[in-house]
């Protein structure tokens, strides 16, 4: 058992090294016996599963994951939906149990505003600086190359 | 009998000898790197030609020593020398020869040695091809390159030595992770490293130019081929990894926004920005300090990538505690090079003044937009990647940032980039009239909108992804063709054959981006899926295809046992292909893998996977029809090909091969 754990640890390290997801363990993502009879409910379960993290994997959602724990979560999602939960209620039920960590789509509240605002703020800053630069370049006057630079450029281009 | 034993002992002795020499060569390489760093730098500062000239032989020597060391390690893997710990942990005597060789870099230590080998190769090629460079600049570039080598050789020898021996050698090894025993993944790391490490050349050029305080058109021309080469390799490396994930992981995902994938994607984005801004430096002597900054940051992301993948800190904060030494060392290397280069940049940036004058609407201004969008996109990926760590450390909030975030936060920038691209590619330098360019692009725009409408009308469901993706793809591909057509102007058709290769490169690479976008949109928007229990002889129908599981057999492979399904694929009674999905078990590593059965097609892939046997008989069976899947990698190949065309353009060949012309021109002294 200890040996197996070590093997798995090694596999994880290798996977990390080479940019890949965890090794398949035994099952294979969504299993035929998990699928709900009602296609509408099943589709909702699939959509929800894609946003939930497999807790023992690296950034993998439970819909794709092969881990046993992911299967348990998939079954839990389906259980909640069958019990009549809305999507939000089902998600709340799971985050109450497993914490915010389980959400692959981080919430917008609290300190996370930094994460969500980073792109737009950076874009506005970038565009602002870019515009200032462009204005300056469009108003500048062409500086002639110095003699030394002329010679160097000619030497390079003539080769 | 005694002779046989003696011979065997002698063989073992020789084998040990080669390994020890490899280890020794690595230590020697460290000292050579030290010389390569210090002597030419001092020489360039004091204008001592003799000291500067040390750089070239030192770069060559470093390459040869590291190459020998790498060959010795490969030799140990190939001959299954189980006295080496690394070989025991990552190889097995029964493993196919290909994977014995690729096993060399299928682990942390060996892959780090490959990293250093490629670094030394780049250093040496700067010595080989750098004949046209001014001696002081060349000496400084090689010195910086030597400094990077020094840091990583020290990292390897002190924290991750691949040549450690076992006190009690076992009879056989523990085998390479079966997932890595695959051609796609075997060659994914070397390409990726060629890309990561190739960016060190841009970095070295940037630092050398900052020390000299001069960046001009020639500098732009020298730095661009190296960046281009690095970007081509990164493109191929990323595409190989994504392709591997697609066929190997069992459900056909191709990109997961995983921290480790992001680690390769950020340098790719920055390198793409650098490629474009270096053109402005070369042609217009503008955007100099920005280009230098990009060159520094691009390699910075390579270093951060090495840190992310090898310390495990992003994947799990706790992994850091299990091996703090490596993480801290890599963080120190990153801090040293980034801190040093950025300080130098802050001190010297003001001497890098722009020369060119251009209007608000010009090729220059559109390239600035390209750079802003690419840099912001890379920044979003960076923030998303490190946010779980930052959030836990600063706000004590344990959370995940996954695919939904990146899809939402990253995609808009890329859509904007794609929308502006064909316009920017056709803008004239200095001053442009928007009307003239837009008129030429009118057919492309009309066609793109027609595709949007057509696809929207044809598709079932109301997803915007498919129609918008294909519209953007059409705009990019037809825009690229328009670009090519406009180059021809009013001259006869044969003019097309005489265009510069960089023109072809640009057009092919831009069209490639469109093809990749089409593939991603098609696959994500219109994939069909079926999951069920299948008995032998049973059939199912999916998206018009009939899929029959004819039989399931047990097959013995070289180092695995396989459950292989025979699956007949047909449509309207016509047989198309027989697919053989496998589920393999590797007894030594005690790990299962899945090998999907895929029928590749131009417009779609049919993808079947066999799973576990079920209690009530039959097998778990998944089948997918994946529209346009191959376009994703086809587009990547086009992008790399376009890069290669640009790289072979006359002006870079001239810049690179100038030494030969020189030698011919000047008689022997």
C-alpha cells in the first residue's frame, strides 16, 4: 500500500513535471451507471460538474476526472438535482460541505475582485500608455541618423 | 567460464566509467560556464579583444561537455545501468528502446539536464552564427548566456544531480510512468525546452544591449530570428502536449488551463508580442525600451514556468514543503535574473529613445495594439495561475481558478486580437488611410459575416461560440489571403512566387491562427457524446455514424497487458474504419492507461474509448464525434510553418551568415 502511494506520488510529480493531468486511476470519468434517466436533469448535472473541482486532482473538473472522489461528487450532484434542488442550491450545498476550493469558477466577491478586475484594468492602463506614446510619436519630428549610425546601417544592409 | 565473468565485469566497469566521466564533464561545464560569464564581460568592458575572444571557445566547450554528460546519461538508460538511481526510478529492462531513450528526460533531473544542454546549444550557436555581431556585443551576449548556464548547472549539481548512485543496485527498474510511454509526449518536452530556452537568447541580447546602452535597427534584426525560433519550438511543443492530452487522456480534452500548461502558454504569448515589436525596432527604430522589456519578461516567464512546474508550489502549496530546496533555488535564480535585468532596464531605459515618427493610424500603431492585447492576455493568464497561491497566503482563502475563469477572462482579448489582426497586417508603415485598407478587406468581412449567419441558421441549439468562432476564423484566413493578394498588387500572378519569404511566413502564420480558432470553436460547440454499457456485438448510432463493438480481446504487449476492443465504424451501411480502443495495464508501474480508437477526418474525428468491464457483463463504452478537431493542431502546424518561412527570409540569413561573406571578402591575414 505504501509502495502504491509512493508510485502514485511519483506519477503525480512526473505529471506535474511534464504538464499533464493526473493518471487515470480506475474508473473513467462519467460512468454509464451514473447517468440519470431524465436527460434534462442529466444535462444540468453535466453542466454543474464541469464547474466543480475534483478535490484530489490538479485543476481537473469532476466531469472529466477518473478519481473515486470525483465519482462521489458526481453522484452527490445528481442526488441533489433529483431531490429537486435548483442549480444554485446544489452548488451551495456542495460548497457548504467542501468550501470555496471546489469551485473552478472563482466567486466575484471579497478579495477576488482583484482577480476579476486584473485584465480589464490592465487593458485600460495599456491602452492609455499606448495612446500617450502614439500621440508623442505622431507629433515628434524625425531625427536623422547620426553619421556613425548611417555607416553602420549601410554596412549591415549591404552585406 | 572465468573469462566470461571477467568480460562481464569489464563491461560493467566500462559502463561505470562512462557514467563517471559524464558526471565529471558536468562539473567541468560548471567551471567553463563561470569563465564564460566573467572573462568576456570584463573583456568587453575594458575593450580587451583577447578576453572577449574567450567567449566563443568557452561556449563551444560548455556545449561539448554538457552534450557528453547527456550522452553518458542516455548511455546509462539505454544499457539499463541500475546502479544509477535515476535509471532505477524511471526505466525498466523490458521497456521498448524508444522509451528507454526518452526516459532520460521523463523525470526532473534528466529533463533539467536536457534544458541545460539546449541552453548550451543556443549559446554555442550564437558563437557559430554570431559572426556579424560587433565583438563586444557578441562577448556580452555569450557571457549572459554563460551566466544562465552557470546558475542552472549549479541548480542541477547541488539539488538534482542525475548521476547519483544506488548503494544496493536492484535487479530491475521501476519503469517510466506509462503515460509518458507515448510518442507524442516523448517529444513534447524537447520542443518545449527548445522554446523556453530559446527565449534566453532574446534575454541575453536585451541585457547585452542594455549594458552597451545601444539598441538600433540592427539589434532588432539580430534578436528576431532567435525569438522566432523559440516561438516556433514553443508552438510545436504546446501543440504536441495538447494533441497527446487529446488522444491519451480518454475523453478528448485538449486544453485544461492547468498551471503547468499556463506556464508554457505565457512565454508563448509574450514571445508572440516580442516577435511583432522587434519588427518595429528593426524597421522603424521605435518601441525600443518596450521590446527590451518584453525580451526580459519573455524569458522571465520561462523561468517562472520552470519554477511552477518543478517546485509544485502552485499545484499545491504543501508540495513546496516536501522539497523546499529546489523551489527556493529556482525562485532565487528567477529573482536574480529578473531583478538584475529589470534594475539594469530601469537605469538604462531612457537612453533607448525612439526615432521613427508615425501617425495614430499606421502599421506601428496597430502593432502597438497587438502588443497590448497579447501582453494583457498573458497577464490575465498569469494572475489566474498565481491567484490561488496569493489568495491563500494573503487572504487565507483557499480557492481554485479553473477553466470557466480563463474562458471568460482570456477569450475577449484574443477575439479582439483576431478582429484587429487582418487590418493591422495590411496597414502601411508611418501613415495609413483606414478607408483604403478596409476597402480591400471588404470581401473578407462580407464572407465572415455570411459564415456567421449561415452557421447560426444551420446549427441546432443557440450557442454563440460556434458561429462567432467560425466568423473570426473566416475573417483571419480570408484576411490573410487578401494580404497576400494585395502584396501582388497589379503585377502579374507570377509576382506571387517572387514575394519575400517573410511575407509568406506572415500570411501562413496568421491563417494558421484562424484555422486553430475554427478547430477550437467547432470542437467545443458541436461535439456529440455517448456513454453506455456495450456488449460484444452491440451497436449504437451517434451523429449519423454507426458504431459496433465487434469483440473484445486480451492482448499481451511488451511491458503491458491490454484489453483491446474491435470497433467497426460505418455510415449508411458503408464501412469506414475499424478502430481499436485499448485499456492497458502496466504491471511494473501498476498503472492503467487508455488508448482511444480514433478515426481522423478532415471535418471530424470519431473517437471511441473502452472502459472497465461491468458487473452485469459488457464494457463501459464512450464514443464521441468531434467536429474540426484536427484543425486545432493543423493551425498550430501552419503557425510554426509560417514562422519557419519568416526565419528563412533573406535578411535573416544574411544577418546570420554574414561571417562567411566576410571571410570571402577579406583575404587571410
